[in-house]
C-alpha cells in the first residue's frame, strides 16, 4: 500500500553527489519544514528529461519564494543523478537524490515494475508536499500520464 496523506515520510538513507557520494537520512531531509519531493521513473528518460525535471528547474524560485525546499528522487545511482543535474542545469539547492536500490521507493509503496522495458524496479511518477516530515498532499500519476505531478500543478495546489 502506498503512503497516505497524514503519514510520516519513511526513514531511509538516500545518496547524492557533492564532492563525492554523500548519504542523507530522510528524517534529516524532511525536518526542514516545507518540502516538495517529485519522483521520476528514470534520469535521462524522455518525459522526465523533457518535461518533469525542466518544469521544476524553471519554477524553482517560485517554490523558494514560498519557503519550500525542492527534491527530486529516482531509482538511479548518484553518479547518474549528478550527470543528469549537470545536463539539465539544475540550480543549487534543488537536491537530486539517488535511490539506487529502490529502498525509499519501496518504503513509500510507490514502486512499479518496468522490467518489460529493461529497467527493472522503478518509481512511479509522483510529487508530494510534506511539512516537518509528514505528507500533507500527494499527487500520483496514472501510468503513462504527466499531469498532476508537474511543477505548475503542484504550485497551484500548495497551501499559502
């Protein structure tokens, strides 16, 4: 069963690249207050690279003006996430998180089987809004869709 509004973010260690591979516990990531996390099935994949990540890059300052941190997570390794961040000109502060073994994705209950495309376990496409580590809103895309988890859609739904 997937995580629900009102539940805490599961505690899992994720990786990111900053002067080498770093580890961060989700309890630390989400304790900052207001966070939007968006998840993609894979770095460098078509919709993720052409629409999902670019929307959050373009609207990053809009989130920041509202006091919201922005994180991206994918079932990829930290080197891939770092290369994707560079190629997409991700601004400093938009944290690119690697869930290489899919542990966070599984703990969230938002995994999907992409084996038919040679990709194995991946994350469903979604976005969530959390305050102090508790999910306050969750937008999970239907398979093959990209509507409710875009930066624009999330901004429209954020509380003031």
